[in-house]
């Protein structure tokens, strides 16, 4: 089979040689065409690549150019910003320099203005000091002249009196003289005995200072001040009468309360402690004053506790609480006025407690006498000095501190005015107290402390109401009371004398005391603008500082 195939191939090859030649010729033509096409394709490709390279080169060139332009623009912008910042810095520096220069000029002007003011004030102070010195010298000369005239008049009067006495003695018989002397001694002993029992008022040790032009020996309230030599009590009769009436009512009420406690099985100490706690909680706000007043009145109306016990506890605790250093006297006085306007009997008991704790609220003073007192300690107890458990008497400093506290609360009470509530012991009573004080009590460390404490809290209101009349009383204090104090030459009086002088010379009675106006509600006392009581003219004529 294989040989057959080979024979067939030989014959096939011979037959197709012509075909192959023809096909080869055609293939050469095709290869030529393809070669040309390939060459063209290659050339086109080369051209395309070249064109692309050219375009890329142009793009790179353009991009480089753009980058350079952007860098140049950014550099210019940065330079512009830097120039602007430099210009702003220069402007800020110039502005700050201008501000500093303007401030320096302003401060220089202000300083110069203050210096001018200080210089004017210094000149004014020197001028006032020179004027005051001249006035003091003039006053001293007038006083010296009056003293000499008075001494001369007294010498003449004494000489005349001695001559008259000598003539009278020569005219009288010795027997009548002896009878008269015995009767005088007996009468004096009787007067002393009556005065010791009834606490009759005595004469002040200094010249009585009446502020309303009454006769010497007559107090402002129309009662005479005793001049009997055996009397140790210095006060007006009317003041002592009021004191005795109040103390008697307090004594009767205490006896009645004691009987109630003995006859009743109830314990009223809880109510008394509650009253004491409410009084301790009083502060200088109107809301607090209103609240404490309502609570106290509620206790007074409590049927579980008799009102007499509540009132007695109220009076006692108010007076004892005023010794506290934290006591707000003006707030406490508002509560007192509001409570006593509803329960008037409480005021009588409160005043009695004041008189029991401090005799200068009467006002009165008790002089020392070896015949009247067993010892100095007994005398001090009569004045109100306290004795500790060891029997040691408290110091004068501690006693004066308590005395001042009592008088400040009493002074705050008389000057308190609450809208819608009547103060039954108001400014009229404060005026009467001051006049009785100046008419009756002698000047000493105790009375001076009481007077200064009273004026500190009540002087403002008294000046506002009584104006020139009040300033006349201040002149009496300056001309009589202070002069008598200085004449005692007691080193312990120096501080209180300086304080009273400062109060008068600085016109502190025109300044509202701190705490007088309550804060926080509608309970404040009626106030008058400063202009209403400072518009009065205060000349310095004569010996007066005040009118």
C-alpha cells in the first residue's frame, strides 16, 4: 500500500510543477505588496512615535513654563504678603506709640490735677487750723476774762456775805444761836433718813445745765432737783418716780408669775427658751425682723403660756442679749417697737429691766459716801458691777463695756421709727432723757460713757427732729460737761473725752449710724434726705460749734 502511495506521489509531482511555478510567481508578487505595506506601516508607526515624542516634548516644555510662571507668581504673592505684614507692623508700632504718648499725657494731666487739689486741700486745712487756733485763743481769752470777773464777783459777794453774817451773829443771842444749831442738825438728820429710804433726788456736783432756759435747780420735765447735802442719788424727781413705778410693776408681775408657776404643774421654760432663741437670731435685715416679730407675737398669744410670763421673759432676754458683741441694736429695737406696739405693757417691763441692769437709763447716778456704804464693793454693786462666783468684782473696763451696750440699745430704741407702728418710748423720751441727764447727773467716767454711747445711736435722729434745740444741748455738753470732765485730771477719762470731742467737732450727729437702715424688705424706718438736715448753716460765731 505504501508503494502505491509513492507511485501516486511521483505522478502528482510531475503534474503540478507548472502549477507551482505559477504559484511561486504569484507569491513573489504578494510578498512584494506585503513588504511595501509593512514598510508603510512601519514608516507610519515611526512617524506617529516621532509626532508623539514631539507632542510630549512640547507638553513638557509647556508644563515647565507653567511651573516657572507659578513659582514666580507664588514668589510675588509671598513678597506682597511680607510687604503688607511689614507695613502693618509699622502701623501697629506707630499706633501703640501714639497710644502710649496719649496715655502718658493723660496721666500727667491727672497727676497734675490731683496735685493741685492736694495743694488746695492743704491750704484749706492750714487755713482752717489757723482759724480754729485763733478761735481757741479768743475763746480762752474770753473764758479767762469771765473767770477773772467771776472770781472778782465771788470775792466781793463773799466779803459782803461775811460782813452780813458777822452783823447777824453779833445781833443774835448765844442762846438763840444754840437752839437754831440744834434744830438744824436734827432737821438735817431727818432729811437724810427720808432720802435714804425714799431715794430722794440730790443736787448735781456740778453746775446744772438746763437747755431750755429754765431756772437753775429745775429739770426739763418741770421737777426740781434736790440740793440737800446728804443725798447720794443724782437724778430728776420725775425720772426717779418713773423708775420706781416701772420697777414696782415689774416686781408685781414677777410675784404674780411666781405664784402661777407654783400653782400650775406646767413647765413654761420651753416658751422662755424659745423667746431667748428668737432674740438671739435677730439680725439687721427687714425680712428677719418681720419674721421674728411675728413669731414672738405668736408666743405671746399662745394660750398654753400666760402672756405675763412671755412678756417678762421677752423683756429680760432683750436686755441681757444686748451685752452680746454680735447684737444688732437697731434690728433689735425694730423688733421691740413692733412687739410693744401690739403689746404696750411689754414696754414698761422692758424699761424696768433696763433700769435694773443699768441705772444710767433712768438717768441717775449714785455718789459714794463712807457713811452710806459699808465698803467700796457695796457701792460698786449699787452701781451695777457684777461679782463672779469667787466673790471678785468685775473690772471697770468690763463694767463700762456692759454699760455702753445697754445705752446703745436704749438709744436705738428711742430713735426707732417704724411706719405703721407707734413707738410708745420714742424720740420725745430720748429728748427728755438727754435733758434730765445734763440737768442732774455729775460728769465722770460712767456718765460720760453712757452719754457717748447714747449719742452714737440716737444723736442722728434727735438732730433731725429737734435741729437747733439739739445743737444747743451739744453746746452745753461742750461748754459745761466736757470742761468739768477735763477738770477732774483723771487719766482714765482721756479716751472718752477725746471720743466725745471728736463726735462734736466732726459733727457725727449728721451721719446716719451704720446699721440704722435695715436691709431686705419694707420695714425700714422713714429716712430724710441728707440735704434736709445739712442745708442749715453752721456759723462759728461765739463759743458754739453747732449753731
